[in-house]
């Protein structure tokens, strides 16, 4: 070591302290970013994220398209999967915010992993709470494999139940999972009236179940939406699934068979 070593060490320490100060002034990256125009005060906020049957996503995208809602913003997050949907060659925002009159809608194309549902729901409700919504409503699917396509309803408080009890079947007992459950729980904790519509579905894209939830929205918000196009879409999907099943069955029956060894 030379005689200059103490001075060199002091200089290095000074430089490190300066770097630490600069890093301390840097703003941490946000986990979730919401870019949006103003939401209606005392309005209703509807949310649909992909889940069983894609019930919420199909229903709300159909609603905003048919009623010509205006897209006013989007949500991005480092938690979101690296996935982007395209429409006619144009990239879509993975989570979009729409608004018309006193109704806002958050429509997502991407699933939210269970491990990050708390972070996502908390950030969304933080944002919504600034506008003091009169109610929040989530739409999801519940798998029963029954043909009726009933719509089950839940609310965050006993006082809120009369809002939906005439239009849905109330779930007496059970559980809800996924982002819809996190949003409802966060609303309950904060005292925001919230509801969940659960469309009876199979584990495949289900426009018929989405149409059933829209019929409930028609009654709650006087939307006057015609669901016949969704029913027709459901018939096409069902026919395609039947055809696919028949083709798979046929290929299984007529496919080459391997010679099996004989044992004596």
C-alpha cells in the first residue's frame, strides 16, 4: 500500500455517498399506472376481467361497443403478463377505461394472477375512491356446467342486497376467487357499496352467460341492450365446438392403429 491509500479511500467513500444521495432522490417505479380522464362523480363503475367463460370481459366489451362508450384511459402494470391483444392490426391497451354519462367501465383482456390480485385491486380502488362512486360492480363467471345460464349475485353489505335480490339468485354460501373477490373485499373494507354478478358458465368462452349478465345490467341501469347478437355468437361457438368434437372423434376412430405385441 502507498501513502496515498487513505486519501484514495476517502475519495471513493465520498463518491459512493454522492451516488447514494442521487439514488435516494430517484422516484421509485410505480407498480401500476392509471392514465384516465375524469370519472363521473357519484357514478357507477363496472369491472370485467378475464376468468371462467370470459363472462365479464365479453359482457362489458359488448356493452361499451354497442352503446358507444368513449375510451378515456388505460391501466398498465409491471404485474401484467407480457400480452397484447390486436384488433384490425392495432394493438389494444390490455386494460381499458370507458365512460358514458354516469357509468364507467374497466374492461380487461389479460388475466390477473392470484398472487397479485391484492396489489391490483388495492391500486384500482385507491383510484376509484377519489371520485366517491355510488357503487362498484364486478362481473365474473361461476362454473356449474348447467344449461340454465343463471346469474348469481353477491353484495358487500346487507343494506346493499335489495339492489340486486330481485334480479339475481343470491348465493347463500360459498366462495369467490380471483380479482373479482379482491375488488369486492377491498370495497367492503372501505365502505364502498359493491356487487358481484356471477354468470353461470362452462370453462370456455361463453357469450350466452355474458348475455344473461347483460340482462341484469339492463334492469339495474336501464341500458336497453339487445342481447340477441350475443346469443347468435354463442350458437356459432357451440356449433363450432360440436363440430370440433366430432372431428376429433372421427380422427380417433379412423386414425392409424399401431400393431400391438402378442403375448402367449
